[in-house]
C-alpha cells in the first residue's frame, strides 16, 4: 500500500503520536484506525437519522416493523 503526506496541526499530531505510543502501534496504523472509527461512527449516525425519519411517519414505521417481523429467523437466538 502506498503512502502520502497529510498536514495536521501540531496538537492533533501530538495526540496521534501519544495514542500510537499508548497502543504500541505505528502512527500510520493509528491514523488508519482513527479514520475507520470515524467512518463507522458516521455510518451509525446516518442509520440513526434514517430510523428517526422512518419513525416520524407512522405508516412507514408500521410497514418497516412488519417487514422486520417477516424476516425473523425462528432459531430462538436473539
């Protein structure tokens, strides 16, 4: 995998370096992990927003719940 240079302020750089030291990981791995965590957080927030919008429409919410019930697996798990 190739690399590139990004500019960050000195405070952010210091925080990343400290996180790297605490986890005994490279700075590249720490930045990669941070980007992955942010991407997952943004995805989760998007899902939450979409569910809130769905809940605001009683008919759509009822249809969603009905569809969810119809796809349940009857294995007793969950």
